């Protein structure tokens, strides 16, 4: 799975300042010739130790093994957050 990007990112307001919820459109390749799109919801939560915990939900079926897909998407989301694109 090669992630192209997450488009149409929309932040959902929460009452807790340490939780940020988002929705977006994930674009990815499972093979070099076929581009897939999938709606996702994801949450970034700052825990008491200062780490950021990411949770990802796919809003439908994905034609890639679920656990490796979630791991790759979580890594990509953390990279976006470190670059300051999820404010």
C-alpha cells in the first residue's frame, strides 16, 4: 500500500482539548496501476505521557489487509501532524 494523500480533511469539534477528530478521503495505490479512494475517520489524542495516540476507522471495505493498512495510515497521519498540516 502506497499512500498518495488524504484529501478533504475536515476537523470535527470536540469538548476535550486533547482530542482532535477528523474525516477525510484517503487516496492510495495497492498496485502501480490502480488508484483507490476510501473515506476515513481518524482521531489524534494526547495521552498523559505526552504521546500522540492515533485511531483510524475506514468507512467501508478496503482491498488491502486491515492491520498493515491501519499501521501505514497511522504513520502517515503522524507525519502530517508533525508537519503542522492538521491544525
